[in-house]
């Protein structure tokens, strides 16, 4: 009677995950795949056999063998993942499930790389605390077709607030009343070198409602947004308003740089203490709309204050819109041209707006009073 004799352990190599599932772990407890579906597609890696493992097959970290019910092939990694290792290959149809499995692999922290390519997402994605999601900039295209009132990128945990990082991603929004980033529950986070293309009306790029889980203390650098064009398309780049039952919208966030064009409103802000520095706006109905959430309109503590520094705009119909007299602003522009109105508001008191223009065109000259009207707030003794 012949018996199998365990061979010396070597690192065997197969071409795909399909071949890994069919490999007999008796011959080797270590295995390397050249790709996920085909050699060289970026989804390969090193694996080891855990004979006692019974975890579900997630298509990325854990794979079930077709030869035995007990035991699993487990991917070896240092915590830095590639979306292709979970079967999300460019131009391969809906990869929502593969993306979510990859994000779940970072539930205790880690990084996820999304290389150049076209990826279709049809449901909201949940990102965990401590995760870094990064790509190749404009070339890493995430096309979101989710249902209305949803966002592509969301915090998996909304309370207490979570910190995460997004950089080098290009998100396309294809469904009305959706957004690229839902900032609810995200604080102390970083958003760097991001591109958002709003491909239909009534969409937004960086959405932060006031509902008790508003985003605080985030930093945005070189974050861009472009809309579909046309008049009053309902698109907003930074949409920080109280659409829920909140009392206070996003506070103490910092935005540095970035280009915004072809949408209705560049920044809608109902929070306080936010800084917008060095942004470039083109072809928008309103540059900055400052307002209060509905609930505080009659409160004794009503009022917000935000800063805009180093602004460049071309063809913003209204550059600054103040919708309540206690929405104070401090602003300094470096170039304003093609506008119809620089400041449209309820009151200039306690606001500072410095505008220095070249004077080459009539609409390119400052018509804002060269004075600062400041009246200290009065408090009851």
C-alpha cells in the first residue's frame, strides 16, 4: 500500500487565485501566485496554509481550498494592501464588494492602494479608523453610481469621530443627489490631492452636514471639484450646511488651495472657525455662501465667523454671499474678475473684506468700501 510522503518544503508558484484554490496544501504550506486572474495583473502575492482556519473566504486575505473543507490559504502582508489583491481589477465591472473587503482589511489601521484605472462603485464604501486610501491622482478613477442621498466615501464609525487619510484619488459622481465624500464622523483627518468630477446636477464633492457628528479639525490640501456646467446646476464643492437637525455645521476645518469650477456654489458654510486659503474659483454662481443653520436663527448665541485668504476668482457671479447679518467674515482677495457682485449680504458690520484688483476692466475694480466697520458685541450685565 502506497502512502504519501511529505516532501521538503519549497515555495511553489501558480498563475492565479483559481489555481491556488485547487493546489493541494500537502505538497507545500507556502505558495506564490503570479496574479489574481492572470499573471502580472497586480493581484498576486505570497500565501501560507493554516490547517485549522475556518474563516469565511473574503476573496482577498482568506481563500478556501476546493480540496478540503477545513483550513484556509492566507495572504502574507505587512498591512499595506493593493485593491487588485482583492480582485478589483480596472475596467472589470462593479467592484463594490471587492473594495469593501479591502477596506475591511484595514479595520485596525493600514493603507490601501488604488492604482491607475477605471473602477465602478454602486454602493457606499465604509472606511475604518486609521486607514489611508491612496492612488495615482487623476489616473485612479472611482466612478460612483450609488443611490440618491448617499456618498461614495464614508466613515465606517460615525461616533466617536474617526481619523483617516485620502490622497491621490479621482472620484466621479454619476447619480443626482449623491456626493463623493460624506464627512460625517470624520475629524482629525487629511484630504490631499483629491479630484472630484460631478457629472450630473444636484451633487456635491465634500459633504458635511450638521447632525451631532459634524466634521471638525480636518485639513484639505489641493482638493479640486468640477461640475457639469450650465446655469444653477445645484452642485456644491464644499457643502457644509445643516441639512439634518443639527445646531452647528462643520467647524475648525482648514482648506488650502484647490480649483473649483462650473458648479453653482463653491463653498456653502454654516459652521464657524473654518479657514479657506488660496482657492481658485471659476464659473460659479456663488463663491462663498455663509449662513446659519435654521435652528440657531433665533438663538441668543447666533453667529459664525470664517476666514477666506488669498482668493482668486474668474466669473463668479457673486463672490461672497452673507445670508444672515451675524455671519461674519474676514476675507482678502488677490484677483477678482468677471463678477457681477463682490459682496451680497445683510450687513457689512464686523466684516473685513480687502480686495486689490488690477483695474483693467470695469468689473475688475474694487467697489467695496475701503473701510472697516467694527462694532464690539454688547453683552447684558
